[in-house]
C-alpha cells in the first residue's frame, strides 16, 4: 500500500524543479508516489519531468492542456492519488530526506488526520532566512472548537503538512481552479473536519522566498484574494459552520477580503486602483458593520490596522502612508507598541492569572514585548519580567530561577522552543496571544504532544 502521495504542481520553475524533485526521490520512506503535474508551463519544465519519470518508477506525471493554476493542478493530483495520505510540495521548494517518514509515522502513531511541522524560509541563493511554524505547537492533539477557531484565523497554506486522503474525499473537498489564493477557502475547511492532529518536531520543509513567485506577480491576479475569501464564506455556510464560527468568519473576511487586498493593491500594482480599495471598505462595512469590535482585531499586525484606518480617510491617503510613512512608523517602537496595549487591557484578568509568580522571561517581537512590559508595569508592578535576548537567555534562566517564558507573538514560539530544549522539564512556555484568544488553555503542554 502506498503511504503518501506527494503532489507537486509545476509552472515556470525549470530553475528550481530538479532541486525539488531530487529531495523527493531521496526520501527514506519507500512506499510513496510522487505525482508531478505540469500546469501547461511554457518553459522547459516538461522536459525535466519526462527525464525524472523515465529514471524513477515512483514518479507519475500529468500534463494539463490548459493552465488551471495551483488549485487545478493539485486537484488533478488528488484525483489520481493512491496513498493513505496526501502531501503538497510546491515545485520551487524541497523537503528533508526523512520528512515523509517522520510525518507518516507521527500520524500512524497518534491516529491523527493531519500532521504539521516547522519550516525554513530560504532566499534565492538557498540561504536560510528564518524558522517558522504553520500552526502553534500547542494545537497538537485532540482538536476541539477552540482550536478550530485558531485554524480559521491562522495560516491557510497547503504545504508543510500531510492529510488523510479518505477524509479529503469524504467531504468532497477540492481547491478552486483558475485563481490564486486557492488555499484560503480550502485548508480551513479540511481542518474543521479533523478530530486530531500532531506536531512533528523539526523544520523539514524548505520554503523558497523568490521575487517572481505567483503571489508576488505584479499587476495581475490579486483580485483573487477577494474571490477566494467569498468562496470561503460560501463554503462555511455549505458545510454548516457559519453560525458556530461567525466571529472567526468575520475576522477572516476582514483580513483576506480587505486587509490583504489593500496591501496587494498598493504594493503589487503599478497603477493603484482607488475604486477597488474604496469598494472593499464599503463591502466590509456593509457585511460586518461592527468589525472593529471583533475580538480578534488585535491579531492583525499594527501596520495592517493602520493601513485600514488610512483607507477609511481615503484610498489616496492609504497609498501615501504606505509608500512614504510606513517605514518610519514601524521604527517607532513606542508608537507601534501602543497599538497592542488595548488588547492586553481587554484581557487584564487573564493576564493577571498567568502572572501568578515572581519572575518570568519575555520573548518575541520588539514592539509586542515593549507593549507587554508597559502594560505589566502599570497593572502588575510586583511581577519581574526579564526581557530575554538570545545571548543571555540561559544565564537569565539560571540566575533568576525562571520557570515560565511568555512568548508575546506566536511566530516567535518555535525559536524559543528550540533554544530551550535542554530546559524542557524545567521551563514552561506560555503562548500568550493564543491563550488570550482562547485557542488553547494555559499550560496546554505542547512539549508533551510533539512527536
């Protein structure tokens, strides 16, 4: 039996395709099939695919007669897949040799319907940029409605995970075709149907950040952010989730239909469409007149919130702020950190419950650390917060007898998780934002659920 069907859509990637395919054929797991779909690519990708197909018997190739975009190519792969699990790998990315084996084993051992791991971002010279997570480590284990809310509000990318194929087919889920941003109305729907997932400790997926990628293409296709946001909303109704997760849907729509689209309009078009920026604002205010009171509004980075505020003055003001003032404001830590303080005051009781002790370490973005330090100094002045740096972390843990480290933003969680591997029995990590948003409980114990 085939364990994993690895699905690889291909379009204009001849420079990177061998790099991707070599990482797949070198997998330590033997019972995998590699399905490579040529999405009517105009370059020499087809020639490379044929070369690998002739050489390796576990590679299957498909050549589409029209360009169906990532979603259509993935659908063609899903329809042919024979594995117990499916995995999506973008054709300019790569994976470690033991990636399939570790992900498959984790799902089999835990009975999970999805496994996820950390990932590396690389530049076009294949140099490491960062280590990140697709979802919080704390989401590992049984999935309840609190975690489902987190799945809606967090990253929607298809790669960096494996999925049970039977569940995918049972709910009749497929990606939208002929559009970009195809993940947004698809991956959350799958996750809402899962009962358990597992985090696999490690950064096995290598994501290539390049200027000419599909989502960085200039002057075309970014209206799809709105098209797929509307499809997500329709699917939430279709699958019966709309009422239960109405607050999360509102947050998703404000982010994808409005915030992401504003950013794309200004930064990826030579001629900015003020009409579209204005109509986006009107649509959101019509559908969700109280969206500014949404409980997750502070999950937006300060820059995105300011951009929406500027657009309410006028689209022209929004463009001018983004192009002329954004960078100087981002460097003003006092100003930007003040954007996060209302979130902490709103959750003052929860934070005081977290800060039952004498000394804590603090880790994460400079702006959010400053905001949290300022808040604590005014509301819980007796608590000692040690603002960690990478150079002093071990010394601070030992000298100040720190048993808890508060991570102020979820994207910083992986770095500290890896740093304190030798202190796992001694030091607890507190995933602050996700606890305050109610996705996870205090001391959920992610360390105990990692595979």
